[in-house]
């Protein structure tokens, strides 16, 4: 039977605030990224990929966060399976393709 325990999120709001202070995104984009953060509680693997060379580092774009001509918001985070913890590394606005 699959483990349905919610994942504990660590550092996401602090890293989000750092990104938002630096990038000054529109309110709609802020809300979209904030809503996405909380989807990590149920399934931190959805829509992201493991980074080569790092056993627990995951990375991916935030769905529907495209803005400007080529920009998209991305997030990287560490998944600690044993402790059921998802620890945010960073948010960044990157150019496509990602």
C-alpha cells in the first residue's frame, strides 16, 4: 500500500520570498507559484526530474508560469524520503527551453 502521509515542506516560503523580492513578479504569477508550492505536499515528484549527479535533488518548471517572451519560473528542491521531507533549494526565473 502506498504511503499517503503528506510531505513536510521546509524552506519553500522563505525561498519564495527571496525570489519574489528579487524578481518582483506580477501578483497573478506570485499566486500561481504559491499554489504550486502546496502541491508538493501530496506528490513532490509530479512534473519535476531528478538532477543528474545528485541523488535527491529535483528540478522543474512551475506549470503555467511562463511569462515574458521566454521566461518560466523553476524550482529545485531536495527530497528526503526517509524523513518524508521536501527541502527547497531555490526558485529562479529562467529562459526557455528549460
